[in-house]
C-alpha cells in the first residue's frame, strides 16, 4: 500500500525531501563574490580540469579537486554558463591570485537566500536543510576540524549541503525578481511576506546574464525553447559511497 511503498509516495517532496543541490548554488556564490568585493564579473580563472593543493603532511600526496571538464579561461558569466567547478573552488576558498569568500561569507549569503531554515510555508513537516560550516562538521564528524577542501566542496553545493526544492525555487525567484525573498503561500491571490535583500541590482543582473547564457550556449541548453526567454542553472551532485550522480 501507500504506507509501505519504498518510494514513499505520500511524502511531500517539495518541503520535506532533502537533496544535495550541487551546482545550482553557484549563482548565489557568484553573487556573494560580487557583493563582498572579492571578484569582478570580468575576472577570468583558468580550469585545466582540476586544481592541486599541497599536502602539509606529505608533499607527495597533494589534494586534487577536479572539474567536470577543462573549461579554459572563464569569467563569471561563462563560469555560470558552463558550470566550471574550478572557478567556484577559487571563488569560494581562494586559489593562487584569487582570494576566496571563506566558509563564513558563503554560509551568510546562503542563509540570506533562505537555505538552512524553513521557508515559512503553511505546510506540515517542512525541513530546514543543512548549510555546512565548521560547527556542523565538528558535531557531525566527532570534532573534526574544517579544511579548505570542505569550503571548496560547499561552494559547489556538495559536502553535506542539503536543501528542499521549495527553498531552491524561492531563492532563485529572489535572483529573478530583484532581490526580494518571499514567504511562499498556497492561498490563491495571496502574497506572502517579503524580505528585500541587501543586494545591488547590477550584481543580480550579472548573475542573471550568466544563467541566461547557460540556456543559450551552456549546460542548460535543453530548455532553450523557441518563443520563451529562459534562464537557469543545472546541478548534478555525487551522493553516497558509490559516487552516484543525481
């Protein structure tokens, strides 16, 4: 029956299901980078397919952080369009001449856009999700300290990052509508509470242009449908010990 079905058909996946967002968090990291002044839209970062971080304990075993492909030089709009992991590793945690946001700023901006807390929609059992940070890691992994690699993986929406689909829809709507986070409502004609975010319209425009480019020439070309001007961001995330993609 419905109650014993392993696919759990009665679960409201929009508000209760938690998912690893993967690269769909990159527009928010990009915006944070612009707002915090650590990068400009024109700054290009080169991806040869991976970056290597020296291991302080063993120089023969550097940590390798891979991109999903070698993208070459990408500025912010192009990095969003092709979903360059190396660009967002560098922006999130810093690499070579590019200073990083750091996990504190990443977490702050993710929470401003509603990740890590309920949206306030009037539906049962809404999940909060997880924005990874050093405190969460210490609690979850028996006191382990936070590493640069954890910041890299958080910046591309992995490493314990958990969101609901409603949180994502709400956050992306705020990018599209000029920076207003709204409380979702299911009452016809009603408008939920609105929370204007402290963001510059010019910075929002850059991120939207990158998401538009993703549809025109990048990873979201599947929704480039005649008659509609769409913008978007794809996301794939590795889950589980077998590194399966969702």
